[in-house]
């Protein structure tokens, strides 16, 4: 089973702010990448699928909201349903739109709490900051290419960031096939 990466963005026309080259890099290495764009009502839907493929998203989910309609309370249940369906190892949310950030964070917590267990999916949550990073504790830096600047992420869960070392991989420390569904007796028998 490949690793699964799920991204939440507000505006599909600006999804590259979230994905950059990181999603394409993971897709090229075999990860299953899903991108959710919340405010897709006014977007040029025919143009979004090829654009999402260029960003590395094999799966694209376009929600029928306008940017002005995005509220965390309205998105939380939808995002939680997507997380349950996709069962990602890692979730990345856009930090520049408060409703998307807050809904993704809340949905992540809801799904983790329901799943019960330290090996439950999703295992990690990151925010992708945009603009100036003053006062933001960057935890992860992904190098895309020799000429490109690294893309920066902030790990929200698990927290605290105890190592103090800058991570170089969103999936670091995760098993591709967690055995959360197996009981202890089944794992011992195999």
C-alpha cells in the first residue's frame, strides 16, 4: 500500500501555494495524492483536472463553495468525511485561509479521536504557511530540486516537536501499512 497524502486548499486557482512541488515529488515516488479545493464553485472546472495533475494530485475533490462562504464550522464535517474516506497518512492544510486551516485541524482531531490509538490514520498534520514566516516554527523543509528553494511546512500533530531537528520528509517515521485493524492476537499469529 502506498503512502497517502491529503491536501486541503481554499481556492483551486491558487492550489499551487499549498502543493508547490512537494505533492508532485511524492506522487512521482508512488504516493497517492488527493487534493481538496473548497471554493471551487466559480473555478474553471475543465482546467482544474490537468492543473491538479501537474501539482501531483491524482485525485481532485472540488467543493461547491465560494471563497466568501467558507466557514470552519461548515467545512469541518465535510473535511472529516474526506479524511475518513481517503485514510491519509499525512494531511497538509493551507495556513493562509483561516476557515480551511481551522476546519482541517478540527476534522483531523475528530477523526484521530474516533480512531483511537497511536497508530491510527491520519498520523501527521502539517500546515503550509504562505508569505512571511515571522514567529512561525517551521518543522519541515522539503527540497524540490537543485535550483528551487525548499518548501516549508509546520507540523501541528504530533506535537510537541521534540527533536528540534528540521524534518526532510513528511512521511518520516511512518509505516506504509499500519496494522491498526489487526488485533494483538492476529499480529502475534502471523
